């Protein structure tokens, strides 16, 4: 019922805008946001059939680089606020055209057939875990995971076991297809991994500060469709959809540090 109310609220909000006919809206979003972003795009298109929302998913670092090189992205949704701040410093985003969206949590998944017990980061040193899927440090998930592994004092010892993936969803796929024994992934992605299992939920006190952020590109400020979609992402209804997809609300400290 809560999700249905959220969808109705989003419909009212998006219907209040008046984009120009024949517009195409390009949204670059972190790969871990695929499911809620697809749902939000469907809601928006239902209210604005004259607008096509084109979603481009990938690592936030890669999307930010594409924007710097001139890719026609109107709205950017990053899994790490640092890439939004990078574009802000390059004057590709206006100072008031970005905001923190949501947070997430890290978990460890492993192949279903792998009979292991994980109770702390040090248990990843188990010789039965020969490969761990993880993006590079430039990718938000890779940075967050390494931060936790470093705190657990196992990062250096595990480096040789890392199987480099492109982004968060690719890490899940690597375990699902047996290309890796385990992976550190977002909790929101772990629910879409039927061929693997969560073997450890990192305690809240050990979680890195994960901040997803939204930005309206300066080049899209005059586009009513882009502005309407950006405002929709800031609504309470959108927040409910992200929560239903496994994302979590930001705590005040995370919101403050993301500015």
C-alpha cells in the first residue's frame, strides 16, 4: 500500500510539469540503482508520453568521466557524492542543483555451494575463498569495500584474490556465474542474486558512509523534462520507491558531510 501511495504521489508531481513535446531525457545512473530507476522512469513516462527517458547505467566514476568528455547526460545519479562534487568543481553543475539521495549497506555474498562461515573481515582470509569480486577503487563500491577491508586490516592480504569487475551489479554476476567465490556488494543488489547467498551482514557500526547523490547538469537547466525528473527524485514518493528497493535513508551526519 505504501508503494502504491508513493506511485500516486509521483504521478501528481510529474504531471505538474509541462515539458516540450518530443523531448528525450538522458539519465546517467549508478548500476546499483537499476531497479528503482527503471520504475521511476516508467512512472514519469506514463505521465509524460511525449518524453522518452533513456537510462544509462554504469560505474559512477565512468559516467562522470563521460560527462566531462561531453556526453549528453541531463541528470546524474551517483553512488558516491565525490563524483558529483568533481563535476561541480568543473562548473558542469550549478551550486544548488544537487542533493544527497539515499544510502546503502555492504554485505558479503558467496557461491551457494561454498560452505563457509563469515563472522568478521578476517574470515575472508579463509583459503577456501580463492577469489573475491570487487570493482576498482575509483568505482564507489570498490572504494567503500576497500575502506571496510582496510579497517578490518585484511585489505593488503586479500589484494591478490580480487577479481576486478566493472561496477556493483557486475560483482553480483561474477559470483552468480561462478567467476568468483565471493564478493562485497550492496545489500540492495544482494536480493537479486538467487544463485548466491549472503554470508555476512557488515555491522552498522562498521559500515562506510555511503551517499548516493543526484545532480542536474548545467547543460540541462533549461530543459523542463530534466528539471521535472530531477524534482521527482527529490520527492518523498521517490524515497519510498528507493526504500522498497533495499536502499536506506541517510542519517543527518552523512547528509551534512556530503555538502
